[in-house]
C-alpha cells in the first residue's frame, strides 16, 4: 500500500461503517443484525491492517474519537467499553465535557477508533432496546415497583458483561488468525498507540469500582440477552 492509497482505503472503511450505521431498527434492522454487521466491519478492519506494511503502521497517525453518554452518572456501558477498546486495539478513557456530560474517548489509529465508536453506539442501543423488552416480561413484572430501578441496572450490567466476554473471545480468535498469517499486529500497533499516547502527557487515573447491589435474577436475564446477540457471524480469514 502506497502513500496515496492508505487514506483511500481508510475512507472506504469509513464509508462501509456509515452504510452499516444506517441499518438501524427504524430501517428494519434489529440490534442483533446490526451487531453482526459490526463484526463484519472487524473483518474489514483486519484486512485493512494486514494491507499495511510495518513501516506504514509505525508512521500512522493516531487520533481520538469521542462517544457522548448524555449524562453525568455511571452507566452500565462502563463495564464493556474496555473490552470494546481492546477489541479494536485502541485505548479508552472517560472524561467530562464542558457541559458536564461524561464521554468516552477512544485513542488509536484512525480505522480502529472508527470501529470502536461504531461498536459502542450499537451496543449502547442494543442494551437499551433489550431492556425495553425485558420490562414487558413476566419475570420483570414480578419485581415490586421500588425494586425495578435495581432490576433495570442489574439487567444492563449482566448484558454488557456477557457482551464484553464475547468481544474478548472474538478478539482472541482474530489475533490467532492474524498470527497464523505471520504478523503480530497487536504488539506493533500497541507500541505505536502507546508512544503517541505518552506524547499527550495525560494525567489518567484508575477509578476503583464501587460495590453495587444487584438482582441475580435480572442480572442473569441480562446475561442471556447479551449471549443471544449474534455479534459473531463467523470471523474467519478469507482469501
């Protein structure tokens, strides 16, 4: 890939993501179908990465892509965003915008942060949609009114935990396939991203997790919903 073709390839990848983004439930596509489409984008991402030489990867420019969460409270997506970043070989942190909303910031190579943002968008929408379905279930109706806030949070936590586990497993499979092709992209890309991140001289801190009371029943229901999402269409390398 030469100097002029790399931006064109990235533009094509972004165009594919934009086309898949348009396939929402309003346009007749379920969240499960949209997440399957996201996994297909991951295949394109791997092909894009493998088309770059080691020199081109080392000279690649890193950037940031923000995902707004529309609020300043901790949300269940917090427990999945790290897996999304790992899935896309980028880094992520949470910060507060000027208007007080929390947002996630993905930092990495251009194609990686585009896919990370897209995955976050789809998973966020899927969790909200599945929660709506859960609220109509007999199991949910058995919760007393004052218990339903906890049930909602528990369901979403169970769902994002299940999705995070699936993303981690999928990532391991992709890495094995790429290594079999003779290239350890993870090590190379991590070196590039970490070097660029160090230049930003950010003061990032790790926030300890707070203990949360959950409903095992609702959490397990969320886990089942997350496991049922078809976000793995069979990620295999194709010639």
